[in-house]
C-alpha cells in the first residue's frame, strides 16, 4: 500500500529544521489550488513533514511530485509549486 511507502524520520537538530524551513519559506505561492483533504492523492515520491511546536501542537506538510512537477501541500490550507532543486534539498535533509 502507498501508506507503507512513506518514509518517517524525526528531526530534532535545530540547524536541520532551520534548513527545511528556509526552503519552505523561499517557495513562491504559485498554485492557487486549495487543499481539501488530510493528505494528497495520486502522487509520487511523497515526503511528509510534521512540525511539532511546543505551544501550537503539530503542523503537517507534504512535499511530493505529480505530473513531473513538485509541490508542497499544507492540508486544508494550500498547494504550492516548488522547483525540483527545492524538492531535492528537502529530500536530502529528511532521508
């Protein structure tokens, strides 16, 4: 099943977290698509990132490839296109 293919890694290192957030903050919000589900569907090479905030609980994003383009999706917020380089940067940080 697709769910078993999801790679999980906990990142506690502050510098690694800063690097991931830097890539995420650099993304231009290109797509106007709304996210209307808990997780993206019909996608490839999914990376799920859960940010655990002491004050605010957990915030989840998905980074993935679909139709030869790369995206970041924040459930119920939005879907944003990123470059292949940005995808690869995040992948290197989390794998």
